[in-house]
C-alpha cells in the first residue's frame, strides 16, 4: 500500500513536471522577450543614472571654471549654454561681478538678459528686476516707473514681496511720509514669512519713528 502511494506520488510529480515543461516550451519566446525587456529596462535606467551623474559633474565643472575665469581674468561666457539653470547661474555671477566692479551698464545688460531669456521662471525674473531696481532706486514719488516695479514685485505671491515692500518703506522714510511708513511697517511685520534679519531692520525704523 505504501509502495503504491509512493508510485502514484512519483507519477503525479512527473506529470506536473511534464506539464510545466510543455507550458514553458509553449511560452518560451514570450518569456524570453520579457526577460530581455526587463534586462533592457534595468540597463537603460542604470545608464540614465550614470549619464545624469556625468552631465551634472560636467555642468558643475563648467560653472566653477566660468566663475574662476570671470573672477581671475574678467572673462565672460559668450557661447550658448544648453542647461538653462547653469546659464542663469553664470549670468547672475557675471551681473554681480560687474556690480562689484562698478560697471553698472554691463550688470544691467546681464540682468536684462536673464529676464529676456529666462523670464518665465518667476524667481529669476523677480530677482533680476529687484537687482536692477537696487542699482537705480526711486528717489521720490515722481519716479513712477521705478515705483511700479516695486508694486509688481510686492504682489502677494511674489517670491521677493517682503524685500520689495521694504524698499518701498525706505522710499517713504526718505521722503518722510509718516502715514505710509506706519502702514508699511505694520504690513511687513505682520507677514509670517518675515526673516529675523528683516524684523530687526524694520523694528529699528519702528523705534526711530516711535511707532511701537
């Protein structure tokens, strides 16, 4: 009885193996294609990661080289750069370099280049316009065009809204417009995104005009 059960078990396992081989033989090409596809996908992803790493390294080396050439030799990058982010960083460094050298014309040209080429990026757009304003700020309420720039930069969703509002505050301090000083101090200090440094600056103005 035991031998009979053992024999039946062996036959059953043999039948299972035979059925498995038949199934594998029947679907061997689709399975082979699936394996090749999986290997290709994994290989492609690894190559993508490697290629991305190489590009990032090259971009980093290019940026460092561009900054060093600018700092040491005054050489700017003239060729078109494929990577938009690197292109902006290069131009921002050039603009700051020219500002420090007192070459306002070249600095202005660099910021305007960023606005024209990369103006769709709100931060770079607003940052460049803000730097242009700082190089030539409004002196009175008659500088309507310059004040309009600050108005656009200080919109609620503007990335530099508090800095723009602070510049408007400085304008009102310059012309001793107490009502606008009071309202802008209150507006800036009530903003939750204000930095400790800015709080300190605004508090100083608040103290001078005895607004607290």
